[in-house]
């Protein structure tokens, strides 16, 4: 799926509106293990199913940072891009909260709401998104975050 392209002038009308919901992504043990290998975070609750099963978690869970990192790919599929955009950059997060564990084998999907747009000068604009990650069948989301994305659109 490709992100929609819309004129920058249309963004103010989207503030406060949910931009969309992504497709489901399965977070399986192989993904968790690869993330552990890449980051060096091999805490047993992530990579040892037998030992993790003996905890209140009942099994292995994804790293919080793994779930957070999934927002990038999810966002690329659904967050609109400004027409004429030269580039966009992940600027960071003002707030991130990990609210519920993502168990190995669970499916997650992202929800994005545009909450603000700031002109930063020289064609730069900061997009503010409320992002959350739903866990299939769970009442609480895996995470909630205020995400900042810088876009560059040449001035006319």
C-alpha cells in the first residue's frame, strides 16, 4: 500500500482526525529474536520461552522498542505525504508509553491521528501525530506516542 499524496494546504483540515489504521503485523518469536540479536537486548522475557513461561507474562514478549520501531513502516503505508515533498525525516517523539506487552505471536496494527502542523521555515514543516498500536483481542494498546515528522516542501 502506498501513502496518499495531498496538498500541504489540506493538512490543517485533517488536524484532530484519524488518518487511518494499518494492516495487521504478526510479531512472532523469530522477529523478536532478530531484534534481540540486532540490539543486544537478550533479556530472557524476550528470548527464552521456557523461562518466560514461568513469569506472570506467561511467555515471551516483544521489546517495547521493537513495537515502537514498527510504527515507521506502518506509517509509511498510511500517513499522507505532502504534494511536492522533497523528503521527510523521523524527528522523534515527545512522549512514548508502553501500555501492554505484545506476546510472541500476537498481531498488532497502528492507528494515526494528525494533531498538529507547524511551519518551521525554509519549506520545513513539523507534522504531529498521535500514534497508538492496537493488539488484536486486547483492551489496552501496546503503546501510545506523540510522533514528530519533519517534511520539506519547497516554497513556491
